[in-house]
């Protein structure tokens, strides 16, 4: 294969697929290398705010995502007993941003992106080991002894990125202080019909619960629970333990957990990393969680990976003869914004997971008294952004 404008992309998750699509639009050859032996849909629900939807339109999959997902038509925050703390003006936000936000199953989003990738552009069962650079190309080695090369190498291999480690060495991940228990259930509640885009978050003491439609009569729910790092499920099992932790909570919190199959309930400790000062070295760069893993509290993980992909492709098109310079330009454009969202997600997580009763009382007082319109405006710089 000629190495003229050929991008080697490590990782075929959302950021890797988005990057491949944008580069193809700019006339690049792409090959995605994924360490998994099969590309199966995993994960739970995912929020795609207006900025992510605008990015998906540019990727050519916006309409498919709208058909597969569920429009966010209401966004309410309650306390654990169900008392309304704030209702954000979702319709007004959508009008202001020029796009609705959506919720979708991660596997459905992945399939929509994957459908735009040719079979010869995706190679499964390839674990990245190392790279070396020359003036005109990057050489890449895999665990099975095979090698390839390209004009550039893009690490889209997530929070545990091997490409990032090869570039900048071993770093510790930062534990958030809470674990996420998540599930998807076929469940209906007359107070939260699909037509109204019904959903809410309920905030308690060191616990937060979310409930939202993701299309096809499915509800995605999550419980973020303060816990020691690495804590295992108790003797009652994941489902029973979670139900016990949420004893007495506002319904349908426990009802939707009851409606979820035990085996379909996931548990993950939640991590991010300290923001990097740079993402690139020569002809090698990072996108998505490989570059800036963030906590899920602002619903921007996928959206920021897509923004990375669009800016990277534009920089490469604008600097057609100097790929290394294009990667530096991409990094300079994206780094400040992405790192600010990493920090904002940390702050949001700290506030929502408070355990101190006085702090919680103050939080709820402010949510109830500051006008919802003002609260929503604080997210304009994130959600209203368009690449």
C-alpha cells in the first residue's frame, strides 16, 4: 500500500471511527486496527448533546442517529425523594443551539458509524505494541509480529491508550471516588412517556441516579455511588446490592432496576487522567479518550472525540504537505477546550457526589433558586459549540 496520505488509526471505538470518516472525506486512505477479535456492540446509553449532533451531521450519520435514538425533550433534576430541584429549558436550548440533544445506545451509534467503513479498512485482532518514525512515514508494530506503516499514526485507543503510553510514558489514572452501575431495561412509566423524551436525574447523599429513554422502548439508567476504588460486588449480588443502596428512593428508580436482567447490569469504577501538555510527537497524535479521558458528568466524552476528528481532518487538509505541522495545529486548536471540559466534568462530579448534609442542602437551595435559564446558559460554551 502506498503511504501517500495513509492514516493508521489504532482503536475502532467511537473516536477512531469518527476520525476515519472525516479523513476519508478529505481524501485520505485509512486503516483502523482494533485489538478486539470481533466488533460487537457493548456499553450502555450515551448522551449526544447539540455539539455532538452537529458533528455527526458533518460525519454523514446524523439522520441515522436521530432515527435510532431518542430526543431529549425534558431534563429534570430531583432530590432522592423525587422533589423537583430544577427543570432545564430544553426546547429553548435546542432552539438556541440549532439542534436537539439525543440519547442512544452506544452500540447503535457505533453501528451507524461502522456502516460507513469498508471491510478492508478495519482489521480486527491487532494489538498495538510500538511505533518508530522516519521523516516521511510512521512504522507500527503489533503483538502478533506483523507491521504496517502510514503517513500518520492516530491513537484512538481510549483511556488505556497504548499509543499515549508509547508517546509519553506510564501515568496513573485518577479515580473519581465513585463507581457507576448501569443497565438498560425495556420499561414503561406513564409519567415518563417516550413522546415527551421523559427522563430525570435524582441526587442523594453520595449517590446520583439517572433515568432516560434511548429509543426502541428502552430505558438507560445509571447509579453513581461513592465507593472505595476496586470494591467488589457484595454477597447479595450487584442488582440486590444496588436496590438496597437505593431503598426508599423516588420511583421509578428501583422499579427500572428490578426490570433489568441481572446479567445486563454493568459496573465500572470511573476514572480520568491529568490533562496532557501536548498530544502529538512528529507524525503521531491522539484523539478522544486517548488524548483527554474525562468523567461522564457533562455528557461530552463522545462529542469531544468527534470534535477532535473534525478539527484533525481540517488541519490535515489545510496543511496538505506537512502532516507533522498539521498535527501540532490540531492540538493547539483542541487542547484548551477539551482540557477545560475535563476539569469541568471533575467539578460537576464533586458537587453531585457530595455527602456532607450542609453542602447538599446548599446545593439544592441554589438549584431551586437560581433561574433554570441562567443555569442552562453556563453550558452554552460546551453544548453550543460547532466545529
